């Protein structure tokens, strides 16, 4: 098949849905965000790309934020956090909130995985800001682990595809990283 050229506003598929949290005007606020990725191994760092949102003011002021990974059961609340602004709606009571060692990084008890991050740097782009954070605290529950490691099937996260704006469940195991390609080395 021949490749065809499409619009340059393409996205990497799929993108993990998260809830980014920050304390803004003295209360926790959460924003649905899918432009999220690990960006460093040691020390562990994560990056979130955010447009102009209410949450940004809390990250900038406190030098901290959280990245919470919701399961499919939190899809409706997660979507809601992406539809309404904390400027107009108090989202602080939507979840059971707790804190680790960073007072400016509210964490969500209902989320299977919660990461508190200290802001390392903010990179301003023409439209978005890349917030790069050092992962300081990570919380989960025993029920989301297998052999002491987070288990994607138990976490039951969901992803976002754009520009069609759909959420998708994580699928079946397809292979083993840093292993399956070894067959081609011979």
C-alpha cells in the first residue's frame, strides 16, 4: 500500500489518561490530561503538557503537581475534569484527596496509581507549557500489584485518541519488551 499524506496535527496513539492535580487558591484542583510521559529514568521524571488552564497557576505557585492514573471506573469523573474549569467549578470535593510529602500535590485515593511531583522545570511553547517534574512519591494499593509491580490489567487504565476524541481500554498483552526482538539478532 502507498502512504498518503494527512494533516500535520497528528497524535501518537494511544495517550494515557491521567488527572493532573495542583493546589490553586488554597484548594485541590484536577485537570484531565493525556499529554503525559516519563522523560528520565534516574532520577525518575515525568512530563505533562498543558495548555492555558487554571491548574497551571497552582503548579507555578507551589512548584509541585500530581499525576493520578484513573481506572476505567473513573472515566466519567475524569472526563468531567476536562470539561469544566476550576475557575468556575470547585472540583476539590469530587475525589477523596490525600497528600504525600508535597503539600502542593493533591493525590486521589480512588486512582490506582498516584505520583507526587516536584516541579523541575517549565518549558513554555507557543501554546502549551511542558511541566517536567521529579517523581517524589508514588502510591498504589496491594490489589493493583503483581509480584510487587504495578499490573496494567489490575489498574485498568484507559487511553485517549485524538483527533477522534475517544477513550479506549488497554488491550491484551502483545509481547515482551527488550526480549521479542532478540530473535532477529541471530
